[in-house]
């Protein structure tokens, strides 16, 4: 038994091709909108990052102050360890580097 056709084949084919073309146009538009949106977001993030980096850049005076602070810190640590070594050497004997023994017998 053959079912009745409500639309003839040429009209059916025309509607199918029209819907297919509309789908292709829509996906193309979505593709371009999505890519342009991602590009704008990327450019915005890069721009904000570069602006933030340039805004928080240290001046030459600040760099010198920081370098002097770091050098002073390192020198105090070196002095501290030299003093520790000197006090340790005072408490040890010269021959064996063992601590001095206090003999009260």
C-alpha cells in the first residue's frame, strides 16, 4: 500500500535545499561571531595585562633602593655567619677542632 503524498517532490526538494542553505548560513554566522568574540576577549586580556605590567613597573630609584636593601641583607647574613664561626673557633681547640673540656678535678 502506498501512502499519500501531501507535497510533491519538487516542492519537497526546494524546501529541503532552502532549509539546508539557512542552516549553513546560520552556522557560518555563529562561527564568525564566536571567533570575533574570542578574539576580542583575548585582546582585552592581553591589553589589561600589558597595562598592569607597565603601571607597576619599578622606577630606577626604586630599583636602586631595592638592590641596596638586598645587598645590606646579604651582608648582615655574612657578618652573622662570620661571627658565629669566630665564636665557634674560640670554643674549640686548634689541633682537633673538638670543644674544650672544662676539667675541674
